[in-house]
């Protein structure tokens, strides 16, 4: 899946997230959520899965964007 197929829910291009290289939350066409963040080594996830760490403020922004 290409990034341009996702709806970006966070990051408004205000200079802190304008380079597509910061924590972000995206929504897919099917309604699932994709999270971009720093790789975390909090624990070893099952094969085929990964862990990312994103700030609480990014999650709050995503929740507002989704109207939850």
C-alpha cells in the first residue's frame, strides 16, 4: 500500500511534521489505522508484527480528527 492511498489524520505541515518523517496516524480505505513512529524495543512482538512509539499528543489529534 502506498502512502498516497492513506488519509493522514495527524500533522498539519506546520513545520514539525511537514517532511513526512515524524509520528503520524493514517486511515486506510477500509477504515483500519496505520501508525508511523519511532521503532520501539519495549518487547519482542510476534513474527510479522512491529512496535512503534508515538507521542500522546499525536494520538489525541487522531482521535479528534476521527470525531471519537
